[in-house]
C-alpha cells in the first residue's frame, strides 16, 4: 500500500496536509486496554495531540511556510514544515502548540470552577481533559530538544534582536531571506527529500 510507508499510514488530509498514524498508536491502545483504560481516554489523548499539531500547522501557514505533513504516534506527534522561517517566526510556530494546550486547560479549569458538582458524570472527563492539556502544554515548554520550549522561550530575545536589526538596517536595500535546512526531512510526493522543520508535541 502506498499509504503505508515507514511504519506510518496516511489516514486522511487536513487542510491539504497528509495526516499519518504510526503503528505504535495501535500498540498503545492495546496496552491501555489491558490496563483498563477505556477508549474515551485514548480518544481524548489523540484530540489533545492533534490539537497541538494543528496549532503548529495553522501558525506555520499564517507565516507563509509550507507544511508537508503531520505524524502521530503513541507518545505524541510531529508537524513537518519548511525551514525558511526567520528565528522570530520559528519561535511563534513553536509556541503555538503549547499555547493551544494551555488555553484548552484553562477552559477546562474554568468550566470545573463555574459548574462545580453540577457537571455530574462529566466532571471526571473534563477534569482529565484539563489536566492532560496542562501537562502536555507545560512539558512542551521545557527548553531542550525535542520540546517546543527551546524555540518558543527564545521569542523575547529574538524579538528584541529583530527589532534592533530592523532599526539598524533602515535605509538599506532589503535582503532576501534564505532558506535554511533543519535536521528533519520527509519523503515528498515523488520520493524526493524536502528540507523540513519538525514541531513535536
């Protein structure tokens, strides 16, 4: 099957971008089932990870970068985009993933605080959803690879440097931004390798 390559299966396309699932997702589902974790919890985890990667996709697209695909596996996901973004733009794209998780966590916590015990049997799922989003958001802000924090937390410094460089270059000819290569590559539509930057969850 052409849709099944390198352990990933192309499930569908989201906004024209291939969404691929790794075989470890099935293994994770089996292990959770053996530990009496229901499918609802597994689906909740997938929604959280997918939201994170879609936030990376939306931010990269908004800044003019091409996105090549989203890969999901048992412990997270990766959004692949080109490496032509400026340092400030890279920080913005990296920050988008944890930001959506923290925002969802805040919404969940607000619902719990406002509703109290009136949620009934929905109290536990909302609590789990808020807690998982909070954990994923904070974990991804750790300042080392492969977490988003390494790029995201550099945003203030990069912003100041970019503004200073912009002031010093006023009146000079505009420069063409060069494409840079990052560590990751993914196969293209006809088998060629494309330079890419990965935004893991």
